[in-house]
């Protein structure tokens, strides 16, 4: 692509040459493009959705009422023609022949001149005009930090076609899904602007910018510079630009160049400088515990709103508070693995990228901060809140189809995170971490599905786990086990503990008994449909019992000690099983 940006009116003209390979077994007579900037117009689907959802994203609305009695006004609805975003197609050809197309909202539907046969290629040449919207969500101009241009999802982007067909979802505010490809992009812009984003800069020495040799400057000539970036094996291309950016860089132990671009503002300089060595440590953690970072550069850029992941970069607002900046950086960088290397369909399975990212970034953050044993218990409280709210939808719900934003957020970020932490309870920590590495090895640079992940976990653990994916993600079934009764045996030499399954979701059960002499014993009850067990997570004796078939509502455990020698009995002392009623998990009751 080649674009020319006018920084005075925020409009740009672009030319795109796209070589599309049909790797499917189907002949394609249509293709679809995303035109994301068209969402930022009054009357768009995104605008109307904001006006009709009970709890709209606070960044995208004005509250004309009070905190207790809000009256929300969509910010998009108030955009003037000079403030809206758009992408207008001026011409489009397939292999030199004009094609028929129509635009409906954020989707361009193209009727091909000739079908693209399986294994064949087609070259599309397009001219388009764009206007950068006032910054409302992710993309835009002049964000809250004063960054001039946050150019995310700014170009006509080919939709993904796979075994499910075309993924031409309208842009309503959620996530993205894209086609793997190689990008060669030239951006012509006012000479005073500094750029960063996806890809490697090819001509830093010529335009007087120190990507190649940090800290050096070359005298700029003329009114504009053309920045030339190349990025291979990515499904997105993002850039940001501002005349006041400071650019720092460093190399990690593995030779990856990390770029940091942030405003020359004393309120944020300290945090954006402090984060740099910590970002390198985070990069090393993810590369070690998931798989190697496959590119040679990564950029952390002040821009956008909040934090959002993109190919080889992230855009983050703020920085006055270092801890906030660290947390956002850890999360967004982890998305490089769980979205930009392992490219799940975020719209259909938001829990996979947001949840997995939340899980691994919590571990990475704790490790970098020196807290090696952190567990995600705060997440469990959020999940329990959703369960008790009566507004839960299954985590398999499409990201755009939630009645409430808060339910989407808890499912995507929290229930998805618990999917992994609870899987640690099911198969053990060692097997879980092995699963993440094998998942990376088997599915990097692909579009893995939930089934791909759970089958990977099965191969690593030797357990049957489809039930786990089904109940936790595809239903609203909950986990609730309890200690129903504790009584002495007839001869009083042993104790019988009756457990009960109250919730519909099955689980293997860990029971830890603490004796009055200070010793403990771990009783493991396998789940029959799992067809496997797990390693002992404790440093005391393990006793494995007969399996528990799900259909049986109760299960008796015999402890070969009299009741007088039993101090406590606890179901899952680790707290990793998301049992919705913990009060009945311990004896004596507390």
C-alpha cells in the first residue's frame, strides 16, 4: 500500500495492490473487505448499538445525567462531516478487470469478474480515500493524550474465509479477525511527524529517523517524508504518528529491538522511561513460557484509548501512573501470542484471546515483580458476580451478541482466564504449561479454534477433556460440590465423608484431610468421563480413589481414622476450582 496523509484535514489517499491466494477447497465468486472507519459515522451500526445497550462503553458516550441516573449520548451521533471517519472506494480491479462492488456500512462486498479457484491467486488493485475520525474507540485523531494519529484498522482489509465461510462481521466495537499476509507499506506525511507501528522501517537513514541508529538524526529535506515499512506473516498493519514523539529503543537478550514512542510530556516521561527494561523482561517471559517471539521488532506506542494489541505493536494511553502502564503493557504484549501469533477468531471466541492473555500476563507480571506464586483469585470473584447477576450468557456467545457489556467483559477476560487456571486444577500445573507450549508449536501463524486447544491439552495430559470445553464455555452450567455429611463408621475406627454434586458441571475432586497430629492426606477422586488422573500437587501423601461417574449425585470417601483424629476436611484447598458455593466445601463448617 501507498498512502499520502494530509495532517491538516486528516484525510488521506491510498493505493492498494493485494495478491490473494485461495487456500480453501472452494471456488470463490465473491470477496469481502472490512472498512472499519465507516463505523465512526452517525447512524452506523456502532452508533445505534451505543444508543440501545444498557451499559455502553463509557469511552464512547457522554453522560448527560448523573452517576446514579445516567443518560447516555453516543459520541458518534454528534460527529460532524469533518469529524467522521470513512473509507471510500474510488476504483477496484481484479487482474486488470473492473469488478462490481457495493458498500453496506463497514463491509465492502465484491462480485468477482472471474471466480478464484482452489489453489489459485488473484490480484486486486484499489484506490481509496480515507478520513481519520475524531478519536472515540481505538482509532482516530487527537486522542485524550494529544497524540495526533492512531491509525488502527485504517485500510480496506480483506475478510477471512475459512471452513466456516466468510467472516465479514460488521464493526460494532468488539474485536477483529484477519488474513495472514506480507505487508509493504509506504506512508507519506508531513516531515515533522514521527511514526511507529507494525513492521521494520526500511529507510530510517534517508528520512532522518533513528530506528537504525537510536539517538541520531539526519537533517530532513522538503515538506514530507515517506516512511517505508515491511512486515511479514502478520494479519494486521498499524501505525501511529505525532510530531512530539520521543523515540527510545533497546535490544532484548534474544536480540529483539523494542521501540518506545511517547509524547514529550513531563507527566508521562518518567513512567514511559521506567517501563522499558520491564517490557524487555515481559518479552523474555512470554518467549520462554509460550514460545519464541518470531519477529525482530516490537513497538510500545502512546496512542489510541486504553490499551489495544496490534501486529508487532500496541497502543496505550496514559502513563502518569507507572503501575497502570505496567499492567496494560503486560496485557497487550501478551496478546502478541494470543491473537497475533495464535490468531483465534476474536469475534467468535473472545474468551480465547482475552482470557488466555489475562492468564499469562498475570503470571508474567507477578514474575517480573518478584511474586512467583500469584494466583488469579480476584478473577473468581468477578465470575461469581456474573453468575449471581442473572445476566450471564455462555462464553460461546459471539462478541457482538451480548445484552450487557459487563457480561461480555467478564466472560471474555475472566471466564476465559479461569478456563486456564481451572484447567491447571484438572490436569496439573506442569501439564498446563506444556499444553501452552505445544499449542504454540502446533498452531502458530494459524487460526486455531477452541477444539484445537482442547485437543492439544488432551494430547499433552492423556485425559479426555471435551466435557470441560463443553460445560465451561458452551453452557452456563456451574460447579458446586459440597460436604454433605461426616460420620463415624459403625465400629468407629474410620470416618465416612459423603460428598455431593449440586451443580451440573462435572469435575474431578481434590479432598485434603488435616489430622490432629499435624499431618495431612490428599484424596483424589477422578472424574470417570475424564479417563485419567493428575500428578500430586501437594507435598504430602496422595490416595487415589475410585472414579466418580457424573450421574451419581453423591460419593462416599472412607478415611481410615476415627473422627476424633480429623481436624479439617476441605474440597480443593487450592481455590482453583470455580465452585460457586464455598461455604459447604469445608468441615467443620465455617
